């Protein structure tokens, strides 16, 4: 477990799921993206989370895709698999129904839509943590789910459930995140879920990021995170400012629409999404293209 925790300190990439024009998973483009990300220094891969459009991928596709990713990664970096939902029993069934050989941890999002109380959120994750054969990373992203894992709930779970090893924090609430950082038990990971907030969170003691922009710029963003973890914020800040306008643009018309536009511009995969998601508007696409050109020519 200690070895896993150390390998999850750094930059995880919330990898997109490339699709063909006909809507099938584009395994050839995924290969290209995977080699781009791993070859440029990313520390681990997060598969079929929000950026991977997991709500639009069928159960059978998820099994096939997971097995394929494991074979292609081949142990080079850890693999974290997104499995979450708002039905506790169904989440546990999904975990046990996935081929988890080669998967190192589960990323599980806060229950959405039915908006449970904090006690319900605690019991949901406690039940999942105790049932999962793999370590679990909590994921709070209230802007998407309509619910939030409060700091007190995160800390209860961190202390009560050994199999819960960290949290991806995308609440944007610095007071909440600082509370967790201040009072967390030893070896409980606090991982940024917002690319633009990663640098200030590293300065407060966070352990890294699960990143979207690192699909396109894995080398630069991983370097920034490593510099931040080393306390070299003067150099880390330069990379942060180099990428921040692009980071903001990627989310200005929905994610993962923005990052898929960027990946097409970079020639890595096509700009196809599954409904109800659609590509970014032409003006946003051009903004992303111009920002990429500026970064590449700097």
C-alpha cells in the first residue's frame, strides 16, 4: 500500500476516451494518446472518469476497454479506474463485475442527483470501501454532482476505512480542502481535481493532481507538479502561467469537449463525443487553437 501511495503522488491524467465518427471507441487513437501521456512523464492514468465520458460507455464496453488499457499500460504506471454512482449496491456490483487485474485503485464520485445527507455519503463510501478489493479514492465535484463530501465526512472516512486512501478534491472550496489537509491522517492523499488550482494546493501540502490539460501537455504539467512537490514554486509558477489561459479555455464550453478539441488540434485523436455531449463552438475551438500555437511557439 505504501508503494502505491507514493506512486499516486504526482500527476494522474484523466484520460479521454477517443471515439470514431461512427461512435465506437477508437482504440488506435487511444494507443497514441496513451503513449503520448506515459512517454512524457505522467505518473499514472485515470480511466473512464468524467473526462473519459464514462456515463455514455456501456458495461460491456467498460470491461473491454479496461482490459485493453491494462494490456497496453503493461505495468508501466499505475491505473486508477472510475467506478461511481448514486446507488451504493450497484456501485459495488460494478466494482466486482469489472476485470480488476492490473487496476491499482478505484476513483468513486460522490453520489449525484438524489443528494444524500452527509451521513448517507459517509455510509455510501464506507460500504464501498469495505467491499472493494482495490483501494478507493473519493471524488467530490459538487459543480457536476449537486452534492459535496464535506471535510468532516472526508476525515471520518479517512480515519475509519483503511481501504479509502485519498480524495480527488474538485470542490473549489479552499477552506474545505485546507481543513482536510490540516487534519488528515498520515498517508491519506489529497489530490487536486482542478488544473488551475493545483499550484496553490501544492503549496498547502496537496499530493498532486488528476489532470485534464495533461492529456495535451503531460510533460509540462507533470514538471510543474514535481517542482511544486519539491517546493520550487518559482519555476513551477512559470509553467502554471504558461498554461493557465489554455486551462481556462478548455473548460469554457464544457469538458471534455474542450480537451478533445485540443487533442484534435495536436493531431492525437478526433474531436468526436457521445451525446448528450457535443463539440465546443467554433469560436472556442479557434481560441483553443490559438492558445496552443502560442504555447508551442513560446
